[in-house]
C-alpha cells in the first residue's frame, strides 16, 4: 500500500508509545480497532474518564478517584506503619498478598542523578513531612518499611531514605532479599544466594 | 487495595479486549496511561478520528479515508490481476514485499459454518460481482490469485472460491506452499515438506 490512512498511522504511534508494545503489535491493535468503531469510541471515552477522575491520593500517592485513596480512608488500616514503594503497581501487588494492613507511600520512581530525579522529584520530601506530621497526631508512624527493588537505583534510594529518616524516632526496615518462593536454588545468581545466606532467619535456638 | 478506581477498571477491560493483551499487560498499560493525561487525551482523539475517517474501500475492502483506497485509485496498478486476501494486514504484508503491482480484494475473514460465516458475510459475492463488472470495462480481470492461509478454513475458502470463479473466464491461481525463505528443512512438518515436493519448480530441462 502506498501509504496507510493518516489517522491510522497516528493511532499506531499512540499504541507504540505504550510499554511492551512494538511496531508489529501496534499495527495489529490499530487494525483491530478499525473493525469495531463502537468499541473504539467506548475505549476513547474510558481514556478520557480516567484523565478526568483518577489522580494521586494527596496523602500517599496511590491512585484514586477521591481526595484520599481507599487505603488512607480505611479505619481498619494500621496507621503506625508505612510501606514505601516506587510505583502503584507494587502497592497493588503487596495488597494482593493479603497480609499487610498498614499504610503506603508511593514514590514517583527512584533516585537517579542521570535522569534528573532527586529526592523532591520522587516525593521523598512529602514522605518525611508526612512522618513528621503524624508525630503530632493520635497515630504517630512507628515503622517505615522500604519495599523497593534491589537494584542499584533502588538500593541507593533506600540508603538515602534510611539516612533521612534517622533521628525521626521511627524504625526503618527493608523487605528481605533471598530466594523467591518456589524457586530451586540452582537458578539463582551468586549475589542473591550470598544475600539469602546473610539474611538467614533462625529456626531453633 | 480494596478496589481499583472504577474508571481504571473500565479502561483495563478495554485494553484486555485487544488481541494478545492479557490481564497483567492490561494493568500495566492502564497504569501507564494514568501517568500521562495529555497523552491519554491525544490517544482518545486518535481513536475517535479513526472511527470517523477510516472505512473500507468500496471496491476492494482495503482500509482508506477516501471512497477508493490508494491502490484502487492508482493508475500504476495492473488492473488485470486481483489478489484475494483474508485480512487487511495480509494486504499490507504483500505490499511491503514490493513486487506485486496488481489489485486486491480483502475478504471479511474465511468461510466458517461454525461461526456462521458464509460466502455473503465474508464478501465473496462482492468479489464475483466485481470480476463480472470488469468484463464490460477497459480493464477486464484476467487472473485471480488466492493469497489465503493454508489452514482448514483457508483451503475450504479457496476451493469454494475457485469453484465460483470457474466459467468466468479468469485464471485462478493460489500462492505456493513450501518452505519459508531462510528455513532449515529440519524445522518443518511432514505435510509442509510433502507439499513442497509436490509443488516443485523445474530448474533445468
């Protein structure tokens, strides 16, 4: 074909900008959309609705249609613990585990000097201010759990955060590094195994 | 999280309806959209624009923003040959090959009694009418090439179509079955190899 219809080209570009969507998939998705105009219009409305209704919880950065997210609003949550995550998807994953009842703080990614992401950009200042505010309330924060990726940027962010929280009278902990559940030891690298050894938990004493 | 914001659920459902997009990817894409409202709005506009501008070429079923697609409109195409394909994406793939200069006819899928898809639903009647009309014109159709998948439904469709075109004074041909370019013989099944043997081409005589 000498050229694609221009509006289809534009739509394919938008699909391509999505994570994990390459050129071939973008074409497949765009052609699929052409076949069902009613669904395409409903899809467009859903996109607009999200831009109009969804935003970040003003307390913790989770996504919500309200001022405060369902977690921050819930009387059942343990307000003495805040778990810090780097992305909303991580909050959702921990929630699906079903065994955590504290609050969260969602950062805007991790510290990265190369990407011009400093403490303020990722929301660290908001977290510290929030911990400080809680001291004067009925439910002061007692523990901050860092549930952040064990990558170079993640570990840097955690070290920085732990340092900033020093002297604020809260316990700072970090999720364990070790072998995933169901994983056979032979599949993991030496560094992961070394960490798993170092962070071992006593069974009998 | 007790529940996702409702508008985000709705958006995830729309992503999930797309081919090859599963639950996890749908969540990832929806969360990505939340982060960039300007892009989300532009994406929505692109979807609506496609529904308003793109439709099927009235002659061949290709997609176009005009009455006739760029191929049917082009004076450079060889109007004596029509290649029948089952989907627009196949037309695009053949065009990218760059060595075909005839016209196309895009069906709405293949014959499938189980899915209630008969000759009329998939556009076979339109094709036959088009071939008939061409007889009275300056550029009668001389050959119909069937570029259709070598699957059960595809072969059924091709047999039916070849039968319908009998007696219309056109040559009916079918794209070759054989081993793909670059493929080592050991990777292919016996049926493909048997076809490749049967459809062999003479090098020297």
